[in-house]
C-alpha cells in the first residue's frame, strides 16, 4: 500500500508585489513536490533560491500566487493541518522573558494540549534536549546552542506528525549537531515525517532519504540520497554550482 | 479557549516582567494618595471632594490609558518584526484569538490598576453617601424643535436670502444647536412651567441674565400643593418635595427678568443608590472605554510598525478629545473657504467616529453624585467591552494575514 501524502505542492508559484501591486520578485516558479508519511526530505538550494518562500507557503504563512499547497490533504491555513505540524525556524525567535519551561508550556497550550499533558511533556522534552537543569532560567540568558535546543523542543511539544526544520543545525557545536541529527533520525524512525532545509550538505546527506535541489524558484533535481551515485555536495555543485559567479581569487589578486 | 488563555498569560508576563505593570500600579496608588495634598479647592469640603473624585480616578485613567495604549501599539508589531509572531501563527490557533488575547491582557491589567485605585478612593470617601437620578424637563427633541423653527424661518419674509439658499441639513444643524442653547426668559412676576416624567426631592437650576452677571434671584417653586421660596443662597440646589404631578412651576418674584436654558440648566434630582455603587458603575464604564481604545491599539499594531502605530493612536486620541469642541465651535460650513470646509469635514468625521470615547464622562457624574444610569452603562459595556474588541480582533486577524504575506 502506498504511503499517504503529507505535503503536496502542485505547480506552485509565488510572486511578490509592491504597494502598487506591481510584481517585484518571482520567488517560486512552478514548483511541484510530494512528501510521503515517514520520509525525511531535504529541500536544498543556494541563498535566494526560494526555499524559505516554499517553507512559508507550506506553513500557511504565505498564500501561493498560483498552484496548490496541501498539508495532510488540507489547506495549510486550517487549524486541523496546523495541529499536526511542528516548525523549527532558522533562528530561534524565543521570548527572552520566559523561562525554558514556560516557553514549552506556552507552545503546548497553543497546540491544544491539556495543562497536565503540557507539564509532563515539557519535563520530558527538556530532558531530551539536555536543558532539564536550566528549565527555570529566563531564555534571554541562554547561549545560541541552548536556544536552538529549546526551539527544537518547542517544535516537538504538540506531538507533531510533520516536522519542518529550517537549518536545524545552524549555530550548534559539533557535539550538539550530532545529537540533533541523531534525534531527527530517531523521530523519523518513529514514523514522523521531516522536511528540512540546510546549507550544510553533509548534514542533509546524513539525515535525508530524499532531496530536492531548487534554484531560482525551480526544482532542478530530485532524488533519493542513496541513489545519487556521488556525494551530495558534488551532485549539488553539478546542478547549481556556477564558479564564474565567485570571483574571490581575482578580487584578492587585484 | 486554552490558546486564548496562553496568549493572555504570555502578554501579562511580558507586561509584568518588563515592570510596566508594577510601575503603573505604584504610580496610580501614589497619585491617589498624593493628590489631596495638591488640590486647591474652593474652600469647601464638598468642592475639594468633587475635585478629588474627578481628578484622582481621572488621572489614573489617563495614565493607564496612555501607558497601556503605548504597550498595545507595540504588542503585535514587536513580535512581528522580531519574527516571534510567526511561531505563534503556525500553531493551531486562530489569528483572531491572538489579537483578542493581546487586547484581553491589556484590559485585564488596566482593570486591575483602575480597580485598586477605585478601592483607594472608596476607602478615602464615604461610600454610603447617596447619589441621584438626574431628570430633564420633557420637551421636544432639539431635532424636532429645529425642524419647526426651520419651517417658521422659511415662511417668514424677513429670512435672509443666504439662509434660504443654504442646504437644509446645514441650517437644521445650526438650529439644533440653538435649540439646545435656547434660553427661557421669565419676566418679573411671570410663571414658567416645565413638565417632568417623574418626581424627585430636589431641583437643580442655574439662572443667568443676558450679561452673564450675578444678580438677585428671588422666586417660588411650586408643584401641586407644595411650594418653596428660593433666593440667591439656594439657587444651586433647592431641596423640594416635587411630586409626580407632571408640572414644576417657577414664579419670578425678583426685580429683573431671569433666564435659563431648560435643556441644560434645569434638572430634578431624585434619590438613587449610593456613591459606592456609582463608583462601581463608573469603574465598569472606564474599563469598557479602556477596552475599546486598547482594541484600536492592537489593530494598529497588527498593521503598522510600533512608532507609526503609536503616532496614529495618539493622533486619534487627540482628535477624539478636540473634535467635539471644534465641531461645536464651527457647527456649520456656511461662509467658509473650500479649504476650511474640507478641514471641518475631516474633523467632523473623526469626531463622529470617536464620539463613543469622547462622549462618555462617568467621572463628571461620579464627582457630582449623579447616578450613572443602568441602560447606557449596559449599552456601553456591550459595545465597548464585548462587541468592538471582537470586531476589531477579527479585523486585526485580516490585517495580520495581509501583513505576514508581505515580503519580509
């Protein structure tokens, strides 16, 4: 039996417009993708390729100009779809005046968990990300790594079926990076669907089952990591790399 | 409901941990305690009391309104620019609840500050002191009177051509104001008669003459069998057993004619409940007004950056405060330049929109021991505390969706 589609994008376009509704940037130009339940999918691409816009459309924060986005067969703006969603943004964006425990309780409450469930899950998640000893400390005093781990715990508090990770290892030291990768693999093994973006191709190679490379708002390649036949980095550079754009050596010489 | 509670709690934590709440509370209590030492009254206990009641709670209300409006204007804008809002919006929570939660938290804090100040006021004053219903004489409404006057004007051959050519609505508006300010003149030994819907124990009147100068007032009030002679000493409030036979008569026994505006200067005061209950009603009305203003603040915060939202909110407050007096001073756009007419039209529109804020004056009624009536209070609360915050939250959610859609 074929696995259920968790994310489905069909010919999605997004054109940003200025105040006078004149088109300024066409960030996504006819992107289609389908992610099945239990997959770990990597959305890769250089800066400005349309990854973040795509993620924001999947999250329901942006409305596509054309095409359709479905989450669990529903509109991404529906409360039912968002009930099954966990999101870790590129930067942590935590409320500095809340403690770590309060942060998890806040997002747990928003996710519709009962107070008792939120409390027990907060304890569990703080332990999982190694912050159990600083649960009562204000987040404003956390290091970048600690904030990142707390943000990851926040994304998991609502028991999501789909986890969207935007640069999950950004700002983490090598040990924490390894821990996060292990955690994502464990979550995927437990049946969670994961969509991640990353600039660190080695991370994507370690975690993802399947990747899509986007450039200038278009999908330029898609495939299973195990079937690439080469390293992800070589594959990526072959698809989007353009050494002529980088004139650093010439610049340094001059 | 749980999500709404979480948003409220988050905002309250932000307000308390940024020390806004505690500073506001301390400043309010200090104002309530220090104000009696600053008041220079008219030398009477009643005068000093009236000033204290009006300016103590009035000062706290102004302070609370300004501080919480500033905070409300930044509440969503700050989270949006710092991208924290995105993490809330991707959760299974309706955008309307986010806006409603922000409003509720600010109103809750405002209600606490005003509540504590009201308790201080109640402790310093006599809560059992009676307050009164205020009745005005039964007369045709100013609009009806204006219509009648207009018809008479148009029939009269002496009416100037400019008025004949002017728009009817503009002339009617002028005449309405004239009806409100119309003086009844009572010549010596003449008797004026006014009708009221029910009776009371006291008559409040303010006579004047055409030069607005003090003059000798001597006369007799009569209602059925009851009579009361009044003089200068009793001209402010006369204690008088006025039964509900529908008529109050006043006979001028002085040497000169007396004038008064019956719609403004003549009332029957009948016993209502106590100052304590009136204080509670004034408190509820202030909270309702606060709620409406803060809802606007949150709406502005959803669509604008914090500085722009702040500027807009305070500009609106200023117009709300000044608009009615401008409109009263220039009721008609006749004989005005085009630019002045445009300016007046803008001010009138702004005054009409913001009238719910500017028209409410529970503090004036409270300080004069006039009962804040139940029906207008319930209407104010239904509109300002429930309906408008919900409507503005819905509007805020629409604005929020458009704003999040932006390039950022």
